[in-house]
C-alpha cells in the first residue's frame, strides 16, 4: 500500500480528494494539503513532514499540481533525502482517480511509472466533425 499526499495551490488538493470520494466513496490513506497565499515551500515541507509523521517509514507518493511550483519543490526536497518518497506532478482528476484506484495494489515505483505512462491519455480532445449532409444543410 502507498500512502498519498495531494498538494496543490489553493484548495485544489482538498477539492480533488472530495471529487475522488464522490466517484469512489470514502478513500483511505490520502491526505490533502492546502497551500495558502503567503506560504512558501518551507511551510509545505513542514506540513508534509507532519502528514507523514505517524508513518515515517512507509512509502509515500506526493502528487502535486505543477512541476517547479512550491508544492513540487517541497516534495522534491523531502524525496531527495528519503527514497520512500515519490513525487509526481500534473495532479488532475483522472490521475487522482488512478492513484486512488491503484494505491492498494501497486508499489510506489510501479504506481509512479504507471501514472507517467497514462498521463498523456488523461488529456483528450473532442471536436465534432460535420458530415457532408450537415454541411449541405448549413448552406440551404
């Protein structure tokens, strides 16, 4: 099992967990962390350490919204000195659902690689293509 922290700008992490719970019901071992205006990466390091304090030797996946942002920098700082911590950026509802769906059955390394593999599948485009009949009807 992988313990998870969602950390993102504003209240996105809390909203993300609420959305995951709407789809799957109550999830376990996912902690959302707020990153409020006026805080910095050091504040987030402290929040992350506090969130992991009860299970410091467990494996953790910290999913953040934006690579290079303060949540990412804080998570990377912790992961640099602890090989039980893995970090992924690009937190979105599809990725959050995949994390919740697989955190019980995949090891952290496997889950991280899986998320990287499916990340591009989470962004799709839809554009209605008019048929010839529709195009002709538009001109009549």
